[in-house]
C-alpha cells in the first residue's frame, strides 16, 4: 500500500513538473516552439505537452500567438462544440508532426519527402484563403480574416509563419538539438549553435562526453 502511494505521488509530481506553464521555449520562433511541444519523439518515455485542444490554446497564450480575449472566445466555442473541438485537436497534432517532418529534414540537410511537401501545400492553400494583409505607412501585418469563430485560427497563423521560415532564405539556420532533438532557429552571429538551450542541453551533452572520455581513458 505504501509503495502504491509513493509511486502515485511520484507520478503526480512528475506531471506537475511537466506542463504548458513549465515548458521551455527554446525554438527561437513560434513554429519550432509548437513542434517542440513533445519532449523527444525518439524515446519511449517521450512526453506530449498537448493532450487536448485546451492545452493547445494554453500554449498559444503562453507564446503570444493570440491575445487573451481571442483565446477565451475560442475556448468557450470549443467547450460548446466538443465534436468540432476533437476534430480540431486531431488537426493540431497532424499539423505539428507534418511541420516536424518538413523542418526536421531541413535541419539534417535533407530535402523533405515529396508526400510531406504535397501535404503542406494543401494546408497552405487552405490557410491563405483565410489570411489577409493589413498595410499602413509603417508596417504590413498578416491576420486571419474570418469574422466568425474558427478553431483552426491558431493553426492558420502557425502555417503562415512556417511559410515565412521556408521562404526566408535562411534554411541553414534551422537546426536540431544534438541532445534532445528539439528544433531551433540559430540566431547567433556565427551560426555555430548546437543546442536548443546551452544551460540545459549544452551542459548535459558536455557531461556525457566528459563521462565517456573518463570512462575509456
């Protein structure tokens, strides 16, 4: 009985430690912060921070993708339309994994699979049918033009930002962390960054290399 209580406590503590609120934003842009909402896709204990559409909205608020009032409107609408919410969340995960496939290939200096490119182009056409540009004498800004509530609004903005990344002429700056495999955009002056977070993954990677060096000396 005591063992069960201890294990339960550990699991609860672990879940509380891993939440949208505590999620590190080390991608260098919102698109990669979105892709990085899963801890590590290539290990059995990978943790997915997005487990529901409300989680996605919480993340959108955390990174500033949408303002609080818009998020509140979407949350209320989603709660009143559970079927639409479930379908929208399926698209969230599908879009996230597609973006990982595209940018992950680029990070490893490969061309993405043609099927992924075709899928992205299909989504892009849908996205741009909802995007308009507002222009002043000082700036131009892309915004979702829908006047009605649509649960895909955050996705439209992310897909547009992904388009900007892909066509921005700096693909060599798209990288994959050598420790945790999170994607990040290298904003450093010399373009030599290797880790998503120097203090976390950089320290871990250096510790591993030091351990193996000492082990085989």
